[in-house]
C-alpha cells in the first residue's frame, strides 16, 4: 500500500523556521522525483519545490527561493522541506508528491505563519 505521510507542520511566528518531512512507503522511493506543493485557502495548489530521484537537481518557486530548501534521504525514504524566514503568505496546507510512471500524493500538513 502506497503511503506518503507528511509531518512537521504547525504554528510559527513570522521569521521563524519549520522543517517538513514526508515519509514514503509502498513504492520504490529512489526511482521517483519528489516535490512539495501548497494550497492556501481560496487558492490553487502550487508547486513549492522539487527534487530529482537522485537528489542532484532541484527547483523552487520564485516566492521561496533563498528561504526554502528541499532535500531527500533515499535510505530513509523521506523527503524534507526546510523552511526559513517564514512569511504570513506561506500559510497553507503543504503536500508532498511522488512522480514517475504513477503519481502519489500525501494528505498534507498545515503550516500557519502568524504572530
């Protein structure tokens, strides 16, 4: 059974940091590109960051460049999103996605940036 389980979300003040994790199981994690998306209330889901299957290539939305870092540990079947200098506009539900011949989504984790 395929599972993508996000964790690490929560409430943080502007300027703070969070580290999201997405633990994968039920498929060959190291063969899949992984990405993080987010969806704010009333907005469409948008790509935040992506990483290749081997971890050698990454790309970021312009809005998070220089603040967020995506990484993966294929030995642990986990992808991470380190989020620094958080802003109120980063508030959203964050989802991880696995992409190869098939696409899998996690259920999401809420990130709220507020004072």
